[in-house]
C-alpha cells in the first residue's frame, strides 16, 4: 500500500501573519531552511494564504511594480490564496497527482477535525520516492531534455526573467557545453533584493572612458550581479541511466532540488528537478 502523507509531511508548520512584512518572512525562510511560509489572519490560527520562494522571484521579475523595500511590502500583498489542503489519510501518490494537476508546490495537511497538522512539499515527496520506489524508472525517463541555460556572464535580471518565463524555476550555467553551476530560487532568496530594485543603490566604479556626449572623461561603470556571482558552483550531476530513486536520494541528502544530467564526456544533456520526480510518482 502506498505510504500516507503523514509519514512524510513536515511538522510543525512555520507561519507568519498577513500584516508581517516580507523582510520578516524572508528571514523565516532562511533561518528555518524552508521554501514555504503559511500566512494566517491576525488571530494566528485562521489560514489566509501561503508565500513561497517563487513569490520573491516574482518580486524581482516584476521589479517595475515592486519598488518599495521589503519592510514596506506585506504578506497579504503577494500571498497565494486560497491554500489547498488534504486530509491526513491521503497517499503520497494522490498528493503528487494533486500537486501536478494544480501546478503547486505544497499542500497543507489537516486532521479529521480540520486542524492544521503539517505541510507536504515537493521535497517531502522526493524523499518518499527515494525510499519506496527503487528500480522502477531511470533518470532519462523523466528528465527535462531542453533545460534553460545561461552563460557565466548573463545578467542576474536575464536569469530571473528566464527562471520565470521558462516555467522550470531554475537555470543551468554552462561553459563549453558543460554545467559549471546552477541557479535556483534559493540563490535568488539570498540576493540583496532591495539593492537590485533600487538602481540608485547599485554599486559603481569610476573609470576613464567616453561620456554620453562622446568626450573622454571619468565615467561611472555600474556593476550588476551576473550569473557567476549568484550561482551555486560545481553542481552535483547525474547520468541519464541512473536509477531515478538514487537520484532522488541524492537530492534529499544534499538538500537540493535539481540535478544537471550529463553524458560520459560531462556535457549537459538534461536537467532533473523535483517536479520530474513528482511526475514519476504519479505513475508508479
């Protein structure tokens, strides 16, 4: 019988109130090493919504709209509502089916009295797959064969735009066809968001150069972060022929959500993500 969601859910659930600012919520995510914070009404119990790392990426993607510092942006402004939940007797396969169908990354877990007792995320389901489903599928059966890629020198704003528009939520940094880094939502979380949103705060150096009027003078050269500044270097990789459960176990033990897939020469041929594991879990 497939395991129940209670065997893999995370508990207790980290929460914040809907009038808490985003700086506080970002700090909660970093402190507790989580990607989701459940947002409640001011009573601290009634569920209002949920905020994920994706919402912080969205702030940067829509940077023309979100120009206020994080202390002046509040949970209710970006929280996803309503929040979907499942009962504590559902199987992990059923939960995977709901997540994929609804295109969501988590579900709240309620007991028979409709009380919040946990949250189940993609990472929890990846761990379940690693423990329960060896020898069924290989990495190549579910990997993304056309992952979004960037070079070392692509700007961080290009990276963020690609993460948002590709639907994958992560990019691989490549050099001469080989993966040299990955950039995920977690990497974006550690950026100085306010500094990136406020051009007046962007660092610059003064150098001799040609001014806007075409004369030689001292000019300001602005320094925006590039892919090599924010990527996680030397990513763990996997081969297409590897057992999918082994790859899931690598993700779980290393607390990562993506694995570049390489051939025998080390060239990038695909990308394996938590979403791909969920697609496999639906079919076992």
